[in-house]
């Protein structure tokens, strides 16, 4: 039994793993639909306009506040049934996206619109942390790298497919407030389906192993519990190094994200030949990222078995980061698509290794809190990069100095990760 799950085929023979995977696929497909509708509403809707500061402010309002509530979510994930969290959170998201859709159709902008989006994204991060924390209950420890490669990669691809489905649906609904509102509302269907799938688990199946469901915790105790989770993570050098690597990666990823959005909004308007501009061209980049993500899922488990997670993370950060910056310097849509593939391979390969490191090294009673530290780091890093980029990048998105910073940053991250592991 111990070796049965080390291959994808072995994992897919496990009904519990397949049920959790199905929950993830439906949930992240809905994420893709909703996020495409939101991005289109803010960036490519002719009835609205946005400059770099507007884009960064939108991301900050939507993601940064989660970093405040995230610690509370992590403690709750270690005290509540994770199956119940996934069930109720998906139903809640279905209701929240209906509110966002209504605001889009009504043409609402500003704080009301962002607050509704914030609610959806906050629950979304809660769901992803619960999926990761519950995964070790559906496979053996020896299979965690393969299980993470399959589940997180398949989830990322499902999100991209959801985004593609949203683009296809826009051809029917139109690219105005009413059209984007209809697309946003359609994301409620996969969320409800995800709730139905996870309901097939017994209540306690996904952990935590020791749970006090009826306890009511004051905020002070919640924060103390979160601090204990952070200390628990820092006490394990491989975990601390992994969290540092993924946090810094998200900074460089944030800069590249804003640059790409600006390029396709203001510079790559018409595109070239088979590489269109605008929202369709941006969708092509996202598809390339998905292809890189799939490649990472295929190559990471055998490479890790051969050279280990530490060397693989270092190789991805160094080679991938330098190649990403070099392709960006070409400033052409074909190069942007290829850079998207490299970014997908780099980011997903690192994520698979980080997830497996946390799941192997952190005991189940602390896992939810540590994964919330993880989520908080990636959100803060991403938003910080967007805020800096909003003031450093021109509206055209063309900035060779920023690309040089990204390339050097990835190399420095690889060196720091290796040094921390040896601590």
C-alpha cells in the first residue's frame, strides 16, 4: 500500500483522493471563470478605464486584507472539520459571486465593488488552504510530491480552462457590464458542484486529527495560535527556506503580472499574425502558463526523486528567472507567450516542492496555520510588487530595468534558499 500511490495511476485508484481532486477541479474552474470576468470588467471593459495605479489598487484592496484575516482562517482550519469548511465555503462563494455580478451589471465601481470582490477572494484563499491541509489524509507520505504535482497542477489548469470558458461565453454575452456580470454569475455553478462533491466525505475524514469544534476562541488566542504556527514553521529550516523562496517568487511574479497586463492593454493592442493582442492575447499567455504548469507536473516528481527538492527549486529559480527576463526583453507577443510557458513551469515546479515540504515537515495539528502563513506570504509579496510596479512601470508596460531586476531577483532568491536550507 505504501508504494501504490507513488504513481499517478496509483493515486487515481484511491476514491478519497479522486473526490478531493474533483472538489479542487470544480472549485478552481469556478475561480477561473470568476477571475476572468473580474479582470475583463476592470481592464478590458470599454465602459471603464484603468491605469497602473488603478490596477494595483484593485489587487491590493482584493488581496491584502486577506492577509489580515488569513491567520484566523489558519487557526480555524486546525479546529474545524475541513470537510465542513470546503462544503460551506463553496456554497457561500456561490452566493457572493451573485452579489458581485449584480454590482457589475449595475455599473458600480469603487469601494462597494471591491468590497464584494474581497469577500469572494477571502473565501477562495480559505478553500485553497483547506484543500492543501486535507490532502495528506488522502495519500501516503511517500506520495506527497506526486499528489501535489497532480492536484495543484490540475487545479491550476482547471482555472485556466475556466478562464477560457469565460472568454468563450463573452462572445455570446458581449463585452459590456451586462456581459461581464452574466459571466461572473455563471461561476456559481461549479462552486455549488464542488460543494456537492466534497459532501461525500465523512465529516472528520480530512482532519484535523485533534479537533475542538465547539470551542469559541477570542481574537487574542487566535493570534497566539497563529504565532505558534509561524514559530513551528521557522523551527524547521527546510520549511522556512521553502516559505521564503515562494514569498520572494511571488514578488517577481507580481511585477511580471502587472507588466504583462499593461502590455496587452496598451501596447500589444493589435498583436502580430497568430499572436493577437488585447484580452484574447492575454488569454493566449494564460494558456501558455497552463502548458508550463502541466510540464512542471510531469517533470517535477521524477526530477525530485533524482536530485531532491532543494536542487530543483534552485535550478528553477535561477534558469527560469534568467530566461524569463531575457524573453521579456524582446517585447513581442510571441516572446510574451513563450515567457508565460517558462513562468508556468517555474512557478508550479517551485509550488509543488514547497507544498510537499510543508506537508512532510509540519504535523497535522499545525498544518492549517502554516498553510495560512504560506497564503499570507504569497498575497503580501504579490500585492507589494504590484504597488511598487504601479509607480515604477509606465502605462505601456515596457521597462527593461524592471526585467533586469526580476532576473537578478530570481538568482538571489535561489542563493538565499540554498543558504537557509543549510542553516
